[in-house]
């Protein structure tokens, strides 16, 4: 046995149940990883017959009772690097992702300074490469994310940006948004859109409804999201741009996106686990970990989101991992920062809510954070294919964990799932053919 498990060049996974989200199948199988790549997927692979000269360089995983999946993909992550590395940095974000079974992430550009230039895109890519991990930078649509001046799309794409977004801010000026879509179409770049009309949300803290009135908290109307979703669907239809609506929270947005797809608008969307899991009744004890944007909305909205997943309207689930210091959350609700972490609970929250409680087929659930975001971002991740670099997550489907603040390995612990009991525990994460996480 080697001291460092990541030193093994070959891995044999025995007796697991494989989930193939691409073909929407599940089957019992072994998997052999040879020198970092998937070499065989077969019902029974005999250790003695493997074409490896040094059998001591094969690490064997007994996956009996476990489920084998492609490594998870999180298409919406805030790493806070550069600028706020005390909240999270690239290394700590990768560690949190690997614990959550996530082998590829797309990072948002609202850092300090924002990722709006060639050298910052390259900084992200090079920093990730040094740690042998796949981070796909999403660059800013406008300079300094101020919504006024368009960035250099061609230069950013050439540097390695896979999409554009001003996430954290919405481009309020419709004319500028129109020009962004025109140029994005020309450069074949995906736009990931944060939809917020500030005239309806500027002073708001939570969803506008019964609980905001009861608790005396300023509300954010669903109109804040719906109006901009409607605008951008119209602009995308007119320009032919490819758009992705992120962290959808409103039942009306789900309806509009469904209609847009039926009308051949080039549109996809995602939701977060906390919008799937909670409604605004969670606010009654003023827990600031539930202060997020868009706000956690009504039970009617939550059910509409679940229905949107079942109907195929919603394409992916992403964490919107937004780390904050204790001092930024352990304060009054009004003063607390918006945002919640989610890398370490993305899988277990989705598995619990969508598979265990809603009865959605497991390959369909797994596809929401493997093959589907990979297709949206046009990256080579989220599948099990012979010859590919091995990115694999193995999880125990029956293990129940109560989420505790002290168990997070992220630099921040602002999770709305603290205290929740969630099914599904990641036991092994294989990244780029190396065993990099083992849950002891």
C-alpha cells in the first residue's frame, strides 16, 4: 500500500452499480482505470488478468453497495479568488469540491478585481492546472461588472473563457444587453444570466410574501426576476444568442422558459439545491444562511421548480457556492451578506430531495450535475467513456449524515443545510485518473 493513494497509476473498481447519465441507464459493473484513463467497463474484470506488469500499482476499491457515477460538474461557483481569499481560494474550493464528488467547476467572474481580462482568465486556468483540477473560467460580459461597457469577447474566449456572465449583477440596460447578445452570437459564446430588476429588489432582503410581512423584512417581488427573464427571452429570440438563465426561483420564470423552448429560443437554465429544498417559511428564525439572491420563494414556487425538473424544463442543478466570513453572516439579517455555500452538499441535497423524496429516476437526477451541465458548457466532463480521463464519484446511497458546521472543509460555513439530515455520502472521488478523496 502506497502512502499517498493518488500515487497509484491504476485503479480497479469492483462490484458497484454504475449510473450512466448519458444513456440514462444503471447496471452492475466493474471499472478498470489504467494510467489515468478508463480502460474497461465490464460485468466482471479479473484482477489476475489485467495487463499491468506491476500488480502492486493497482489500487482496488470494493464498491459493493455503492453507486459509481461520472464525476460531478458544478457550473456555478464563486471561488473569491482573486481578492477575497480569506472567504475561499482556488485550493480550498477544489478541496471542498472533491469532498462533494465534484471533479469540474465553472467559476463566476465577480471577484476583486473581476475576471474581465485575458490575464485573469489565464490566472484561473493556470492555478487550477497546478493543482491538477478542471476549473472553467466564466468571464465578465461588461468591464468591472458594471453593466456599461462590453468586454473584449474574442480575447477572453481565446484566453480560455468558456462563457460570459455578470453574475452577482444584472445588466439593467436593455440596449447593452442586446449588443452583448449580438456579439456573443458572433463569437459563439454562451451567456449565463443573473436576472434581477433592481427597481423591485434594491432594498429587499427576502421573498415578498406572507413571511416577509410577518417578519417585518423588506420583500423582493418575483417581478424582479420575471421581468428580466421575459426581456432576455425576447432579445435571445431576436438575436439568436445562446442564453442560460441561472438560479431560477420563480414559477413564472419556469413557465416562460418552457414556452421559450417550445418556440425554439436557444435557452437553458439551472436551479440551486436550496431553492429545491426550502420555501420562505425557513426564515422564521432569521437564520442569515437563508439570505440569498434570488431569495428562497414560496412553496408554490418551489413545487413549480420541482415540476420543471420532472418535465425537463430545468436542465441542471448548480450550487451557486458563495462563501462568506462568519462576520458577514453572524450579524443582523439586514446587514448580512447574500449567499450560501454548496459544493459539499450539492449532491446529497439533490439526491435526498429529487430521488428519495420526489422519486425521480436516479440517472435523471445524476444527469442534472454531470452530463447536462457539461453539454451546456460544451466541456468534456460528466460521462463514463472508455479512453477518457477518469473522473468518477463513488457514493454510499444509504448513508444519512446530519450536516454540521464543523464538518465543512471550505473556508466558509454559511450553509442553509446545517442541521438537515441528508441521504448519500461520497466515499471516493477520482479526478484525472487519481484517487484524490477517500472518506474514512
